[in-house]
C-alpha cells in the first residue's frame, strides 16, 4: 500500500513539474517578447532620427504588433495554466497526505507489533521465572522430606497427608515451658482431683 502511495505521489509530482515547466516557459516567452519589443522601439527611435521611411515604419509596426500578440497569447496561456497548476499542486498535496497516512498506519502497526512482542516476551520471562521458582520449591520439599523428623513430631504425618496436623493432638511430645509444681506432685502420687485417672 505504501509503494502504491509513493507511486501516486511521484506521478503527481512529475505532472506538477511538467506544468511548472510549461508555466516557466510561458513566462520566459513573455519576458523575451517584451525585451524584444523594447529593443526594437529603441532601435526604431534611433533610426528615425537619421531618416524616416513609411514602408520601414509599416513593417516595424507589423513586427511590434506581432510581438505584442505573442505576449498576449503567452499571457493567455499562462492564465490558462494557473488553474491546472493549482489543481496539480492539490493532487500532489493529496498524494503526499495519503502517503503520510499510510506511513503513520505502518508506524502504528509497528508500535503495536513491538508492544505485543514485548508483552509476549514478558509473559515468557514470567513463566520461566515461575518454572524456576517451582523447581526451587520442589528441591526444598525434597530436602525437607529427606531430613529426620525427631525434632518435629507429627511433621511426617502432615507431609504424608494433605491435612494439617493439630499441634495439641500430641501433647506428650510438646514440653511445657513452666510446669506447675503442685500438678507435678499430684501426678507423682497418682491423685486426680477431677477423677480422670
């Protein structure tokens, strides 16, 4: 699509260049005819000071009329070229605008592609990080499973089953921080005030 717009722009610019060239040629013809008229007038005025002939004057006036006619025709042609020149300028500007739109669309599509690519790249990196963390977690679990559980009563049952182990379930394995001396004495003599034993 961009190539097509570039071709359209180049064609419009070529046509515009052709019209501008024609316009410049008409302006040059006008300038040349006017300068030729002026030089002829100067030369005629110098010649008339020396001698004057009616035939020479008639030929001279016919020549001047022809030069003036050429100037008028070139001016008419120049006036006719102006709308064509303006139309070609508009076409060229339109072709440039269309090409710029396609370029902007291409840039926008490229930005979207880059953003999507970066998004996919971040997603892949996150997945790799997750897999890496998962493998580290698996290795920690294997390390924990290989440790002896003498220091962690009930832990082997918790790892074997997915249910959590109640820490109060195995009361004898949990040492009391400050045992009550009275309760120790009563336990030693086998007396239970509540009749549980």
